[in-house]
C-alpha cells in the first residue's frame, strides 16, 4: 500500500528561521513533490509568521529524517497527515 504524507510547517519568525528552514528543504528537495508557502502581507505589514505545506514522495524514512531536522530549529511547529492509497 502506498502512503502519501502532507506536512504543515508553521514558522513563528520567518526572518530569523527562513535560512535554516530553506537549507533543510533544499537538502530534501528530492522527496518534496509539491510545496506551498504563504504569509500575511498588507500595504503596511509583512507578517513574521509563515506557513509551508508540503506533499512528500519517495522513501518514508527520509520523510521522518527531514521532519526531525526541521523540529531542531527553534520556533517551528510541524504537523503531518498520512493517507494510505
């Protein structure tokens, strides 16, 4: 049975943690099938809080490794949903 994992990453301070987060996501780019990122932007403000949604593919062991590396970054919260097809 094939597993599909969706990962939601909440970054509490994009300005501080974006570099480390991007470095890890680039390291695991080969398992990221889809990526969506967003944060609040207005004429007067660009939010420091950001959200990244990932659809993962490939080896589930690498999914766990990526999530563990991301969890070591302060100010990051991760949730995931698994589907079995």
